[in-house]
C-alpha cells in the first residue's frame, strides 16, 4: 500500500487554507518527499507524516516556494537526533542554492546530507522501486518525477499444478527460462504473468508538455500543477504554468487512472472552477486540499 499525503497545495504564496507545495509518499516504511515549500515541517507534523523516515527529497526546481522549507526541516531532523543520511535531488546547476540553505547560519548538522544534481533519467533506486526524472517546461530548469514499483513475475498456481511443477523446479525454471518435464518443455512465460508495479507521477511547475504525457502513460496517479483556472490561460502561458483544463488534457492523453491538481494561485478563494474545468475532459480529477491522503 502506498500513502500519498498532499502537504501543501498553494503556488507562489500561501493562503489561510493552503500551504506551499509539498507532497509526501509513504511506501515500505520509508517516506519520499517531493518539494519542500515554506511551512512543510508544520504540515508534516499536522498530517501525521513521520519525518524521521524521510529518506530522500526530490525538488522540482529551485524557486523559493518549493525549497525554502528545507532550512527548518533539516534543522529539526538534527534536533531530533537523526543519524541516517539524507539525499536531496535538485536540477543540475542548482546544488549551490540548496547547500546555502543548509549552511547559511552555520547550524550544526551531524548527519550526512548528499545533494545531487539531476538530469533526465533514473535518479534514485529503492529496494523494489525507482525514481526517474523527466524534463518540464518552466522559467528555470525544472523536472518532474516518476515513482515506479518494479514489475514482478508471478507464478500461476493452477497452471503450475497441472504441469506438475514442485519444489526446486520453480527456482530452476526462473534461472534457466525453460525446463524439461518428461517429453514437454515448459517455458517461464507459460506458467507466469507479469504484475505491473504501481506508478505515480509528479509534475510542477510547468507548461503542458509531451514529456509529461510520456512519463505519465498508464499511471495510477498523476499529480499535476493547476496554477490557474482556464479563464486565466493567457497568464498561464506568460508565466509558464498550467491551467486545470490543460492538466486534465495531459491526464486524458496519458490514460492515467486518477488526476490530483495542486499548486493553485492564491487569487482563488475556492477551487470550484478548477475542478469544473478539469472535469470537462477528465472525470476522475480532484483539486487537492492540504492534508488529503490518496491510497494506492
């Protein structure tokens, strides 16, 4: 089971009900954090995310509303006795921005922090999952992220039983790819199926891009920015953001199962228009509220 907690849903500046952008993903006992806007550590405490379990932080880009929360979070980890190393990923060339947030006040941080510059491709490997970065289209270098659990090969019990597969035969078949049983050759594909691993895609800040469609193909969940309602689409183009309608069009083209919209401009008192815009082309779309949990 994967738990995605939307910690902050505001873009550029917070409101009374929306904190700045951050999303946590809990899987197999560990937390992965995507972006870390101002106030993220308060949202972590408020919504029951265990920050001692954060293994890596994936930053889409180095604008302040996506990174400033790091300064406080990293110091709180130190005060609470963190010993495990922490990995922080940021677009290549912006490592210095992050290092300055870590060191600006000469705070004592005794655990290891590894700041890694990224480009497109695999950036992190977990026990049975990968995180892959893909290029977005914003005013500075920006990347989205794909969380993907490994596909797994599963034996089909009924077929195995009929063919008389027992004990060590399973291991031999997996190793060799085929096995002689009497006069018959049994191939691995004959008695197994592929269980496709869950996929979650995170994309903010960005104009609609073909790279997002490709990255999100068949995803279980797409988390996409929707800074503006469709009536402000001119502003979205000028400021290199997306509207809710444009995000929904991406979701439809990619064939995702669910779309969650975040990063709303503070100009909106509610998200009714965003949701209405999105649902004109993609029905399974919601505008997230701070603290929303999605289980996959």
